[in-house]
C-alpha cells in the first residue's frame, strides 16, 4: 500500500466559495468588530487563509449539526439579523481553553443583545463548543431592557458609520476593532491604519 499526503484544493475551494457568498444588505455581524474589514469584505472580497477557512467550516458544521433548521432572517432598522436558532440560542466554537474562559466577549455580547432586540426578549443562551478538550458549556444571559436599547444605539451608530463609508467610497472612521483582529484579517495587506 502506498499513502501520499497532499493538499486537497477541492476542499479549500469549497470552503472559500461558501465564505465568499455575497450577503445582501447590512448584517449585525458586519457591525460587531472591525468596520473597515466589513467595508473591504463587501467591496473587495479577499480569500481567507486555509486555517481561517477550516475554523469557519468547523463553526458552520457545529451549528448545522445542533440546529439543522435554516436560520430565520429578521430585519430591524435596516439591519439584517439571523440568529443561530430562533428560540434564543447562539452557538460558538473556540480553540480557547475552558479554564478561566470568559463568555462576555464584547462582540459576542453586541450580537446576543442585538438578537434580544429583534426577538423581543430579555434572555439568551450562549453555548460554546470547546474543541480541545471536546466539551460544551452554556450560559444564560438576562439583560435589562435598557441594556438592550443601549446596545442597539451602539449598533445603529456603527451602522451609520459603515453606511456613510459606502456612500462616500471611503473606509470608515472611526474604526472599532480588537487588537488581535489585524493579525488574522485577510484585508490587513491593504487596509489603511487609523
């Protein structure tokens, strides 16, 4: 028997094709992290790294396995929202360690509170699938209506900045991003700092 390792370009092409599908309108996920990345992704889509593609594929696969029903689209103030599961559940995958894990990541909270807004609810469940060791942990968040409304005001502010950027054909400013984002961003090679 002979065994050869090779790069299966069919898989990487399939992953890239899935991730490069254009989405109509502005989605809540476009507003949760770097607005410049959202701007560039819509106007100048770039292939992502194979590692990023595999991580996205794992996340999509876990979501489809746990919630096989198609996502429902909700629109609020012109922002498209598609919760993982319409009954108030969000699923995430992570390579992070379970020990000392903090589920209160600002971009996760922005999205969860946004889904609370569109689903008219105060509570939401976040389930995180840890890849190594393989384990699932879940947290129930209960927000006040004021927390949800304050979050939505931030979402609308970010939306206005991104819409202005598209209208003016200029990258958005100010930008909001976490320091770690640029390291993994497919737009880092041509994105202007600031």
